[in-house]
C-alpha cells in the first residue's frame, strides 16, 4: 500500500507538526551519506548556537558515525567539551583533528596553549612553530610563542615576538599579556595598567586582561580598584558564574558579606542546576549568621525549586553534619517515599543514606532491611552492595564479601570504597598479595586521596614492608601536604628507623594550629632525643608541657632527656609537679617510680606504685612493675599476693592473669599456667601472643594426641608470622601433632630468622634427629649444648638425641 503523506488529515494543533516530521523522515530515508553528514553537522551547529549541548552532541556523533574523521563535527564536539570544561576530552579531540588535518591552524594554536598550560613547554613550542609554518603572518601564533618563551624565561625573545604579534594585530591578547606581565615583574605597575587599559579598549571581553588588572591592584593593595576591576569583568561577562564567584571571594576577604552574598545569589540564577552555587550561599550564611540562617536559606531555595531533590539531599546531609540526626532522617524518609519511575534513583539514594545512619548507630536490623529493599529493586546497587559486604566482613565471612564486591567492581572497576573493602576481605582470607593488589590499584587511581594512602601504608606496615609504606606516604604528602594522619604515620616510621632528621622534617611540615603544633613538638622532642640533642628535646617538650600537660609517650621522652643530661632531680621535680596538678596522672607516677628506682630509692618508688594502684586499680602496669621489683628481691610470695590483690579488684584484667601464668611457669607449675591461658583465650581468640603462649605450654605439658592436635590448631594463626618465636611455636606444635614436614619447614624458617633463638634451634635439631636426619641435626644440637642461654631441659634433650 502506497502512503500518500499529503492526503493525511491535518488538524489545527498537531497535523502540521506530524506532516513536517514525516516529510523529514522521508527525505532522510532518501538522502545520500554525504547529505546526511552535512545535515547532521548543520543540525549540531544549530543546537550548539542555542546552547543545547546534549542534542548538539548527538548530532555531531551521528555525523562521525558516517565519517569518523569529519573535522567540522570534531570541532563541534570540541566546543561542547570546552563549554563543559572537559579538558581531557578537549585535548584528545585536538590531537584527533590534527591527525586528520595537519594544517588546521586553529587546532594547532589551541593545542599549543594546552601544552603551555600543562607545563610541557617543549611540545608547546613544537606545536606553535608548525602553526607559524602554516600561517607565517598569524598574530596569535606569535603571541602564543611569546608566552612560551616567557615561560622559558627567555624574556628578550618573548618581548620581541610579542611586539611582532602586536604589529600584525594590536588586539592579540597573548602578546599584551606577555608585555604587561613583564612590566609587573619589573614593578612598573602604572605602565602595565596603561598597556592593559589600551588593549581592553580593543578587547573588552579578554577575561585574562581583566584578571591581570586585578592582580596588579592586589599587589598594590588598591582595594577599591580591585572591586572596580571585578565589576568591569562581570559587566563584560554578565552570565559567567566563575567570575562572580571570584568577585564574591574577594568581597568575603574584605568582609563585605552582603555584597558577596548578592553575587552568589546571582550565580544561583545563572546556574539553576548547579548545587554548589546554592551551597556557596548556605556556607556563607552558616559562617556569618549560624545554623538557623543556613536552614532558612535551604528552605527558601527548596520552596523556589520544590522538584530539586539534590537540594533536599544536601539539606539532610547538612542537618546530620550539624548533629541534627532526627531532622536528617526525616528528610531522607520523605525522599524514600517518593513515587514514580523517574524518581527511583532518588528513592534508592535516600534508603542508602538511611542505611548508613542505621549502621553508624549500630542498628543492624534496620540497616539490613533497607539494604534488602534496595537490592530487591536494583540487585547491582553499588552503595547497597558495599554496605552488605561490610556486614559480611563484620560477620567474619570474607568469601561472601568478595563475591558482593566483585559485582560492584564489575560495574565500577575504579570504586575506591569497593577496592579498600576487597583488600580487607582478602587480608581476612589470608591472601596478602591479593589485598596489596587492590590497595595498590586504589592508590594508583586516587593518589591525591589521603585516606587511601593511609590505609595502604598501614597495610604495608602490618606486612613489614616499611620502605614501600614510606614511599607511599611521601607521594601522598607531596599531593596533600596538610593531611595530619599521613604526616604522623611518616613521622612514626622515621622515628622507628631512627631517621631523626627525617622525623624533624615531617614535624616542620605540619600545619600551624594548636593541635598540630603540639604533635610536631612531640615529634621534634623524640627526634632531638635520638640525635642526643637533649637540651633541644627539653626545650620543645617543656614548652609544650607548659601549654598543655604531655601525654605518656612525650612525657617519657622528656624525662629520658633529663636523665641523659644527669638532671634526675629536675625530672623528679617535674613529675611531682605534674602529679600535684593532676592527682590521677597514672603515667606520671609510673615514670616517677622509674626515676626513683634509678636513684636507688626503692622504698619511695614502691610507695609511688602503691598510690598508682590505689588511684587507678583497673590498669596493670603499676602491678607489673611492683611485681617484678618483688621478684628481683626474691619476695615471691609477696609478688603472688600482689597479683591476687589486683585480680581481686579487677577480675577480668588479662594483663595480670598473664603475669600470674608467667609466675606459675617460673615455678614449674605448667598446668596452673595452662588453666589461666585457657581462660584468657576465651576473651582474646585473635590475640597472637595468647595463642603462642597457650600452644607452647600445651605442647610442652601434653603427650596425648587430642591435646597436641589442639595445640597445632591454636598455633595455626602464627603460620604466616615473621616473628621467629611464633614460628617456632607453630612448627613445634605441628611437628608434635604429626605434621612432620610442615613442622620442620616452619622450624627452619624460625631458625633462619633468629639464629640466636636457642628454643628454635633446639626444636629444629630434635625434629631432624627424631626423623633420622642425624647428620644435619648434630651440629645444631651441639650448638644447643654449648649455648649459655639454653635451659638444662633443652640440653638434656639434645644430649639424649645425639646419644641415640
């Protein structure tokens, strides 16, 4: 059936439009590729002229599907990227245009400017020289080359080129900028302003020249002229929000808050969809008038634009930040009740925020319900899956967390949150190489993110890769020098490595605030102590102590500096003064007892420790120091009585229980020690020291299969340790439990790591001898017998093995 378009019934409202559309479709169907190419390009340019960037982009892309190297379409896409400030896309398109059309002058000049702005003067010069070859009389090309030479500090050549450009075209703004900037550097401000004013009569919309005037007036502190220069700039570009923001920032610096607010309000009218424009006004109101005014401004904006849900989300986040969680929740709940397919994303976003609040309040049932509702609608919702993975990790189920996070990363391979959580999951799964890979990738993608750098560095430190941790922190601090967390980590590494000058350098980088000054002084104090500059340490730490009493570690550093300079009496006086000001200062009493003991004032030291115990019975350190004092003096019954006294006051103090277990071990009562460690282990299942001691005692006192298998099971977490004692315990437990080769492998590692650890040497020698490898075992066991630190029990076992 033939369709006669002209015979269609045309009504007053829609018929003509329908007819036009049909005719266009018919024409398009018959058009050649060349005609389509031309029509798409022309249509894109029309949309671009109307500032309809999305539609323009579609038309230009359609043109490129027909001819991928069509320069007019590429130029159109470049203009769209420029409007969107997408500099990466602009740079790529320029390179593409030049590949297609090497003699494209406009692209050559724009690419030269890109290279100049990025600091690549060599490429900028190559590009502009090609532009001059294409157009030897082009004023802009000489102006750009002048700017490049000025950047290279070849001012003579720069000024020559700039003047040549102005001879060709007096309105070449790059050339004017070079000449004016040269005069500014010479402090010839009036001459520079004269050059700029003359140029602006020809180029009233050269923004860079207006901004250069602002800089000159700022150098001269000409406040009124700065304001007038900004007004001229805004008059030239009334619809350019960025310049109004600059002006507002200047007005805020002059404390002209009402005028600044007026400019920022105008920005909200220019950029109605820009959330940051509204938030700039709200931040100003918060700073100047407080929370109430900020909330009023939020409400006014929302009333003007009731369908702008981004504003509502911003208000909810603001209320939570201000501590008004109930108000925040109410807004999110309202958003979560929205209806309509086009609002589904906002509903899910609101529920994700409510789930985050529930998790922060440890309300897991509510969080799980919300996460489930989100995933029922969108099974690949990244935010919900990340929260679900976090819960899986909290449940010690890393395998499930890994599966959930892989879904996230398949959709968003660069998700930092997902990679960081994935690293945690791999680490829990004892896959350190995989964990490191995730953190490394997260850091590579987000080098300027200080939190990622901190997490990566801490992981590396846990895995004894101190060199790499230091490199990561150095890179992170180079990108973000104000991040105190990373500065403190780097300082800790350098202090640990006794890089005292390096630690001092980190302290000097810390920002000048009361808190960071205090931290910096403590780092300096430790560094000066390491450098044996005890006078310097005393100066900085005493000053800090006057401002605010020092905490335990820097106070100990200060006392050590006094002791190193033979000023023990001053140390005693300082500590006594500290205790007078703060009667509950437990750490000061511990330090005072230490100093008094060093002066052989044991009775006074014991009295100080007794007072520390009475004032703070929940801490174990004073008990431990006094306990060891009694043991050194041979007062074993008194030592045991002290521990019982402490456990009577704090029955769950595991530190005191471990001390009591050690006491029983010293007395040969291994079964009593084992009972204590069994109790402690119920509360500290992940404590490697407890696991080590429990497994070591169990292996020593037991011979039955069940107990030895239990010892090997308890020792399993020690398998990947680099601690030789832990590896020795693990290897001996595995060997005694019947896993001979695994046990010997671990014992070899322990013996290699610590050749002087006699227990590891003895256990390796005994295991080798008992498995018939006597030739290898003999020199090891002979070394044990000759050792001055080996116990008689180990020597006896070694002799027996050699005798056999």
